[in-house]
C-alpha cells in the first residue's frame, strides 16, 4: 500500500463537503489503495476488501456501490471500462508525486475520457448493465441514453 500525502485542501473542498460521512471516509480510504496514478478496480467486492479489510462484516457491496456513485456524482471519481472488459476507477485531480513510470491499471480511453460513467448505486451492484466503449451505461431497466459520440 503506497504512502500518500493528504493536503489540507481536502478540509475546505466544496466537492468533499457535499459528501456524507460514510462517503467521505470511503473517499479517504480509496486514496490509500489507488496506484500512483489514482487508479484502481471499480468492482464493489474488490473495493470493499481493499478499503475495509478488517470491517467486511460492517460494510456491504451495496454500501460500496452507493458511496462510489456519490463520488462519481461529486466529480471526485471517474469510472470507466477498459479493453480487458473490466471497469476501473480514477480519482480526479489526484495530484500525487508519481514514483511509478506506468499505472498498474489501464487508462481511460482518451476519446471518451470526458464521459465518466454516471451510475446509480443499483447499477454498480445489481442488475445487468451494458457499458459501451465510452463508458456510457445502456440498460433496458433505466433507459439511459448514451452521451458519447462514439456510442453505437
């Protein structure tokens, strides 16, 4: 687990101040597990195990899904699909001194980097969700329209 420097700006951040307590704690814990580029798996189970290893009985995958959705909606985190078929997350404006030369996780597709997946908690945890090449969510239950110009 890498060491991180938390700057005092987190205390006065308008984005962070809009989060609930649990969401803010999750955000701060996320900072401890992401790589030097601010990236990690977006899978709820993996996030739960990495961020709450000694509290697995207190935190559910559903909690992680709700909290991750709140971070995406606050524009603190971007969730994106990668060519390997997995979803990853990236902390926005991470700003850490980079030691590594390359991220452990794939970067967002540059043609659709501006289109972070805006997913509700139920989409992160339950149900069948189809994500197109730009990270747009398409599922029949929610009738969400793709916003990426590269969507099919």
